[in-house]
């Protein structure tokens, strides 16, 4: 092991919300979960049934860094109970639910022109979005090389397929 690229393990505490849980795959010792912030955590396969998408947990994990990668392994976890909202007078302050600082969630872009008015994408925009998503998916799946001639040919086929699919849709 190259000790120059490995840092000492650290114990960390976090409150996470599970996005999805993965069974262990061939060659892996552990199962994994991904939180809504995109972070992965390793867990024992026998503990996988304790984690449910959309649920929030307070976790203690061992974090290590090696060769630029961060590995988080959950050692302890407890579900965070959701508190039902309490009716309070407008002038009363709410008691903090947790002592930790709230994690600011990234703001999701909203469709429209920014003033609250939604504008449906034009047919040309829809086709362009489909084309971009398809080319990206084919490249990521290894079915299309990042070569201008291959991409141009793929776009012609994707556009033709899109046009056929739109012609077959019932008018609505």
C-alpha cells in the first residue's frame, strides 16, 4: 500500500436521506446506499434492509481518502423521526429539531422564464432535448464513440426515430 496517498480514517457524523440502496455486487464485500446529495456509503449486506429510499438517518461513518477517492463506511445509524408540524401562534419561535446546522439543498431549476410563468418547450426544443439525452446515453453506454462522424450518423438516426415516434402518437 502506498502510504503517501492514503490518509488516516476519520469518524464523521451526518444526517442523510437515502436516495436508493444497492445490493452488494460480485467481488464487493459490502452493499451501498446513495444519499440525495449524491454521496455513497458502504454498509454491511445484512443491514441493507434497514435503509429505505426517502427516509432520513443519523449516521456515524468511517471516512478514508486514498488516491483522490473518498470511501465512507457506515458503522452506526439511527432513523430520524419526522416530527408532525405543531400549530403555533405566529409570534412564537419554533424549537430547533436538531442541534446541527441545516444543510442547504441546491435549488432545483424551475421551467419557465423566471417570473413564475411556465412556458412549455416548443416541438423543436423537445426534439433537441431528446437528441442530446440520447447521444449522451449512447456515449456513456459505450455504444457510441466521441467521433464526429459517428455522432453525426447517430443524430440522423435519432432524429428519424423521434419523427416516426411523434407521427404515431395520437393527437391530443
